[in-house]
C-alpha cells in the first residue's frame, strides 16, 4: 500500500459522487433485487464509474462490488465497493447514505473511505494512520459508562429473532432517548468523529463493512464482531463499532446477555 493507493481511493470516491449527485431527490429508476433490497440507477452508475477507473488504471487488482459482482477473484489486492450504502435513505431523500470503498490485502482492509456526496463529507481511514475527516484528524469520544452512550443501528427490523434479543440486551444498558435509528455507514463516521458511541448491526455483507474498520480504528475506536474478533473477509456480518476502547468489554457483555 502506497500514498498513491490512498489518492486512488479518493479518486474513486469523487467519481462515485459525480455519478450519484444528479439522481438525489430526482426521478430515477429503481427495482427490488432478489434479496428484497432496493437498487437504483444511481447505485449502478456509481459502481460502474468506479469499476471503469479500476479496470483502466489497476487492471491486476480484484473488485468485489455490490451491484456487478467480483472481478480477478484470485488477486491478493481487492477493491471492495458499495456505491450507495443506505439505498433506502437515498430513495427517501435523506443525505445520510454513503459510498464505501475499501482496499483489502489478503482479506484484511488497509484503506477505508466513507463518502457522503451530498454534504461532501469524507472519512478516510488507513491502517496505522490517524483517520481524516475533511482532511483533519478525527477522534472518537470517551464514554465513561455504557448508560451514557449514544447507540445507533439502522433498524432493529432487520435483525432475526435471535439477533434482536442480543441487540435488546445491549439497548437495555443505554438510555432509551440515546438510541438512534437509520444512518447505515454514516453512523460509523459519526463514531470516528466522536458523536456516536456504539453502532450495532447484523446481517452485513463484506461490502457493507470492509471500509469501516480502518476508519473507526484510526480514530481511536474499535470495530469487531459480536464475539470481539477483528473483522475480515470471512466475518459473519455481526458488527460492532465502539468509540471508546475502554467500553468494549461492557458492550460485549451486554450483547451476550439476553433474557
């Protein structure tokens, strides 16, 4: 990984943003995929724009994209793309979706970007470096006790019954007024910038979480699965982001306790 890789990742984010902005709060075609998730013209245009750049400039690298599938699957370097994480928010005209871009080496993410193209907000995480938000270092917040935490999840309706019980175990430890719903990848940027303390999700795909760990970790927080293990290409989609590493054990204990 070189500084040129970080520059290249940002070039991909620029291209995705250019493709997405004309569709926001405008008329566009949408359909429902086989797994019941929505997809729009904007999702496809943004991923196509990013793939074209990778194929032209980094032809040996692999691509794992949400809309168009894998390319060069055997390559040790893989670009993981989610053109619009939070398509439902995008469709609803809420500017809290984001483009996710990760560079993975041998299954582990080295670079992660969350780009919000409407607000023009971008978090850039690189393993071993401080996370940058709009070019300035981002810092996650300290949280003295779990009861003081702001907890975010996209929607509890996406949890199956078993996962929902575990989530409620965690939710019961924080003040009800401090639980926020919606936000998808934007919530992880808010953890990195010190506004949200904990994010809890289940059922995520690799393209949903590959970009996030370098961003949260580089801001002083920690990302892991529900067992406290680091995230990688084989992770099962149970994801936690915790802004204050001192609260990791509290969160893991709360999510393990279900009634």
